[in-house]
């Protein structure tokens, strides 16, 4: 999988080296998600190799980010330090997504040919949705776009739906109808769903960078969908 060129410069106040490292991490995670979907579709070990190579690069980038942030924050302004810490948190989540996708690739090498076609189709869809979520989170980060970040939360509903569908197929059935591969399918689906949760963390961090508030601080006891709550809060605060 090829790495796309870096298209955007950093917003005012954002440290350019850390911003570009974060962009590279986003693109590595997106490549891993895309290669996972294609590897599942074609049972291609070369694509699974690409997933694991992306994970190794993300791990190296995570360590590099730690060193850069430590040096940068010594002589930075408060705003620059906040931007630097946001980049570091985003790269941590992207590295964890890489770990989860690497586990999917490793398990798929051994069991994919034995899985039911319906399960494989749902897993492919989950990996594809994850790649779309990562693309949306990257755009939100680069453009400081809260609406784009909120759309990532909405997309996660599809990941949850597919995960639940797979779990119901294997757990809400007579015991004798479960196959020996059921545990592998459940673990694959769970890993992809957890990767989606980390992608939601990326979107939440963008909301925090732009607004100065975390989604968790806005939720309180409101039972509306999380994206509606945050957008309503943002509208109220910007109207003051």
C-alpha cells in the first residue's frame, strides 16, 4: 500500500514537525485498515504483511513522537504545548489501532480459509468502515473540522451493528450449530470494533483541540446521541 503525500500544513500554533508526524501516523493506520479489508477479501498474505509492516512503523513513530514532544514542550507556549500533547495522544491511539489490525492480520492468516462467507463479508465491511472513519478523523484533524469529527462518531454505529450481528450469529444459536472457528470470528470482530473505539478517541481529541472542551464534559445526564449533545453545546457556547 502506498503512503499518500502530506496535503495540509499545520494550523496556527501547531508545531509543524509534530503535526506532520501525526499525519504520517494517520496515513499508516489508514493503509493498515485498507490492507486488512483487501487481505480479508482476497486471503492475501502479502497484504497481511503490509498490515504488520504498518504496525511496526507506527510503533517506531510513537516512540519518535515521545522524544520530540519531550524536547518541544521545554520551550513552547501553553497553546503549543497543548497542540503537542494532542498530537502525542492521537499517535498513541493510532499505534493501538495498528496493534489491533496486526492481530487481525495474524489471526486471519491461519483461519480465514475456514470461515463462513457471511462472517468474512461482515469482517471486510468492518475493516472498510474503519478505514473510512480514519480518513474522516484525519480530515477533521488537519482542517480542525468539528462536523467531520462528529461524523466519525456516527460511522461507529455501523461498526457496532456489524459486531453485534456477528456475535448474535455465533452466540444466539444452538450450541451444536457453532463451528470450531466461532471463537476466531468473535475475536476478529472484537478487535475491529475496538479499533473503531480508538478512532472515536481521535475524533474526540479534535473536538477538544477546537473547542477546548471534551465530549465527556458535555454529556452529563443527557440521553441523546453523543454527537447531537456536543453540537448543541457548541452552538450554545458560540452564540454567547
